[in-house]
């Protein structure tokens, strides 16, 4: 029916609606301005934060410092983009921090065993895909809620990392690895470039592929999607694999930045990533959200950390401030709905 | 004030020269994309049952929500007993003496009847302390006053839908409101339960309470309502004496044109066998279900709730597992283990509940229409948005789906248009056999007829149709043949000419097994 359908499809005028509906559409468009402001209120929040910090600190707006903010946001952004996929399906993945650590450790050990660094990276990414597949299969086959499954794997994967590394960090990576993964491309730090690449890929997948389309549909109404003939379980496994893959990318980048793979690396990162995703407007109930919001969410967290550092605010107060901003951002989102 | 049933009741609004209990004047309300109400007026007298009717999307719900403080009107005034009021919230509505019985039940299942009735306003015996003995005494007294025979200590979870409805009504009346709004209170009740409800409502009316009654069931209005107000497309159409009007007149006013024919059945020459089901069995649910449908044939399926009709559809479609049985499409054996198998074999299913099973409500018209056929517009896994838009626009035009554009969220469409989107999804998959499970439930008269036309259209194009419906007139009106199910099996297979209401009911209730 594929080809027949395409052949039959006539060229249509862009809008074939009655005048009354046209009016309704116009009203809707006007409503869209308000919607836009609320929807992108998060963008305004970031801008406001930037402006305020620009006044408060002479260093903040310098190119070096802005690049520093991007660098600080990059790892969280990569993890959060993976989580965005999962949360769009109304799922959650708490195991991303542990997955990043295990992937980083596997890559590091491989390089220690004289495996070429490119291959070591592939191995690390394979670990991420495997953990994601395990999460997805446990969720879809055993019908356990994602929160519980990934709370379990959060601990299991961290345990595996500690056992595998015997609790010791691994150092001494090839110089090429450090430079390619955590060096600079012109003025821009590689982690930022990588995060940008991951963001572009995510945007494309969510907007233009079946996988992305089905992710929104599953999050919006899983039963209706299943009854439309969509292989819901297989799609979900795929989504968790994407999330695991991104966590592994973040783990590799983190180990390159630190010049070491630590068994306790990235612990608690899942919370920052969830915060960035939710702040960016991805609903925990599924069916909506996207890449742009998540990136902005990650930038807000990084900007806040950076700004508070520049202002010499004590670390204790930073924790407090970030928590309040998360709640404020989500409260704004609730208001929008 | 007492209502003499022999007298015309249209005078009720001006009884004794007192201002009406409720007067709505010039109320308008717009939402993004929808003009929900436009200059609507309405008067309800104390001691009157005033029915409000209209198709889905006519503005009934919006008006109710405005009266109950959920929405604020853009223009217009609301008077209660002659005093102009603003109703900023449901709490304020309750303080003003307005109560509402919701269509969707809003009870807490784990709590008992009395605690549900007084939820949020428990009698206090000190700060934060509930006077439990008084609460149960008051609940008892209230239930007795309303003539509701229910133990106040039974958890609501153990009640039937009808009993829950009674609790809901008791809760609305616990305040002794002066205006009660009921939103489709009879949609889940049996005839006996409806009589019971009407008895309670008449008692309230005789006590001088004003009742605003919203219903899709036009046939019951003559029994309960004094006057009827008709809304259409968000505007006021007419207010009539309920006992002097007729159902065709109401339908004409609601739809804005007369319906020459409620069931546009056309006799179409039948083709070859489209579907054959042999011995479909699911332990404890379906027993040896066998039937066949020919191309261009509409086969109705009747039966009581729980007889296995939807279960047959779901098993056949792969949505539920089955233990035994064979399915043939156009004479070829197919194995159906999942909906995607069924779709590949050429079977489609319009599920019985479009909101939970048919649509992804937060997503657009275009996404929903293409959901079952996305691979067709996404070669290589990459969605071609232009192809998809063309597909969606074609069906929006062919099915006359009323939507501002194809990116519009399906959540904001009316029930009839939502159902058309689900139908479009299946038409896009070009099925040989299409199962309609309760296709017209909760959609208005005009949209129903459109669905029937589309069904006839499909039959003409050679699709075999299985029509499952609890509305017997619909099954009898549209089908070439009627299958009757009882306790998981097919007990009768009646040709159109032999399928009468009495005969189908007799088979469905298991009384005609040997006939």
C-alpha cells in the first residue's frame, strides 16, 4: 500500500479549512504568543540569569568564562539528553550515573591493556548499550516500573564498577585519547563539541525518525499506541539503549577530562540530569518535551554553579540555590499547564 | 410551591413574580481555537427541572463549568435569586449554594459512604478533630431523607456504578444547595436505577430546589424535565416546554437541520469472504467463537455487557491472547499474536474507548492519523513530514474532520471529530476488515450519522465490517446480519430481516437458547 498511497496523494492547498476554522486558527496563533513566552520562559530565565551575573561579576561575560560554563554543562547535558528520550516515554532511568562510571572504567581498563583508544571507546559505548538493553528488557518483560528497575540497576552497575576496578581508580591514558576527547577544537573544548553533536543527533531522532515519533506516542498513550500496531516493547528497549549509550559517552568524556576513571565517578549525576530535563519542560508524565529545553536546563544549572563560584558563594549555599531554582522552574512549568 | 403535572410548566420561571433561582445573561467564553459560548442566556426557576441539551461541543460543559466556578466567562452576568454574582472557584460556587454532580465519578474508593459524602467538610469537635458519631448520624439522616438505601459504612469501592452515582448525588445535596447541576447522571444507570434517580430529583424539585439537568438521552427528558434549553455551536437556540416538544424537534434544533434518516443503511452487493474466524477461545472469556464476514458486509454483534463482544474483537486483533482458534483473511490463514500482526493481515480495530485506547491525546491530528501507518511515510525510519501532512490532510478533507489545522492536538477536538481521527488512522492502513467497537458512544447525533455514512462508504468499497454496539437500534439499523453473544459464545446468527429487538434481547439474555 506504500507506493499506491504515495501515488494517490494529491497536491493539496496548504489550508483547506472553512473561514470559521481559519478564524479559530488565527485566535490560536495569537494565543501562541502567550504560549511561546510561557513555553520558552525557561529561555528568558536563562537570559535573566546571564544578565544578572554580567552585572554582578566582571569576569562572567568573558569568552573564557562562557566557554567554561559550556564545558561544565556538557557532561550533564549529554546524560540529560538520553534521559529526555526516556522521560518522553513516561519512563525514568536512575542508573545513568552508574552507567557512565562503568563505561568510563571499561574504556580505561581496555586502554591500560594496550587496546587502541578508539576501540576502547567503542567497548565503553557497548557497555552503555548493554546496560540500557538490560533496563529496557527488565521493564518490558517483567513489567516492573522503570523507577524500580533502574533504582536496582543504579546499585548493581555501581557494584559491578567497584568489583571490576577493585575500588581503585585507573590512570595513564594515551595522550591522543585525552586530546581528542577532552582537548580543544579551536577555542572550543571537545566535550562541548561532543555534547553539541549528541544534541543535534537527538533533535534529529526525536523530530524525524520513527523511534522519536513512537517515543512521544508511547508517552502520550501507551495502550492506544500498542493498539495502533506499534511494537511498543521493542521501541522502549531501543529508547533505554539510547539513554545508556549517551550515559556511556558522558562517562568516556568524564574520564578523559579527569585523566582518570574512578569507580565512584558520576555518582549523583542522574539527579542533575533529571533536573535539567524536567526544567527544560519534558513532562515526567510523558508525551512532551525536547532537546532544546533540556540543553537550556543544563545551561541554567551550569550557569548558576559558575556564577555562584565567581561570586564566592560558599558551596553549601550553592546546593541550596540550585535546589530552589529547580523547584521554581518546575513550578513555572506547572503554571504553564 | 408544588408542581401540578397537568399544567404547562413553562410558567415556572415567573412563579409568584419572584426572581428565578438562576439567571444567565449574555455569557460568552472563548478558548484558544474554540469559541465555546457566545451570548448564552438561561433561566431556571426554584422548583424546576431544567434540561440542557445540545451536541458535543455545543457549549453545555463550558456553561456548567462557568456556573461551578471552574471557568470565568469573558462576558455576561450570572444572577442567583436576583443577585448578580461572580463565581471565582468551585468553593465559591458551593458557598453560593450551587452543587454539581459530576459525570466522571469523583469519589475516594477506599473511604466509606459517609466519609465520602462529607469529605472536606467533616463536622468538627475541636480544632482538627472530626466528630465521627455526628458525621455518621448526619450521613444516615441525609441518605434517609433522599430515600437512598445504602449503609453509610460501606467502602465506596464495593458499590456498583449506580450506587456510586447515588453517593455522588448525596454529596452534592449535603449542603442543601439551592441549585443542583447534574452532568449526564444516567449515562451508566439501568432503567430501574434511572427511575430511582428521577424519584429523588422530583423530591428535590418539590422542595423548591432548582435543577439544571444535562443529558444526551432525549427520550428521558419528557419524564423528568419541565423545560428544555437547546444550545448549538456555543449559542442559545431555544427554550421549550419539555412535555410539548418531541424528540425529532429537539434533534432538529440541536443539529440545525432535520435528519431524514437516522441510519443511512444502503444495501450493497456482498463480495467474497473477507474474514473467517473458527473456534476462537480464550479460557473463561470466549468459547468456540466462529463466524464469517463477507466483503461489503456489515455484521452487527449484540449482547449484554460482559458477553464477550469486545473480548472477541481484542482477541481477533491480537490485543489480548487467545488459547485456540483460527483466523482467515480472504481465505488465507493468518497468525495474529499482536496488533501489528493483525494490521499486516488487513484487520483494523476502532477500540471501544477512544480516549484511552484510540488516541494519543497530547499529540496532533497528523501524528494520530499516521500512527498505524507511519512506516509508509517514513522510508528508512526517517519521517517525511510533507508526506505525512499530505496523508493527514487527505483524511481531514475526506472525513470532514473539523480541526483548525493538522497540527492541532486531538485532546482539544470534540468527541465526534476525535472518533473520525481514529477512523482515519484505520482507513490509512487500508484494511480488508474493520472492527467498530462502540463507534458512536458519547458522540452527538450529527456525528453519529456521519460515522454511519462512513461505514456505508467503506462497505461499498469492499471492506468487511464487524459492528459491536450496545445501542440495539444502531446494530439493527446498520447490519446486514446480527450475531448475538451470550456468556462468551455466539448464540444466534440472524439475517437482517429476522433481527428484531425482541428476538435479539431474548438471545442476549440467554432465554432463547432452545428457540
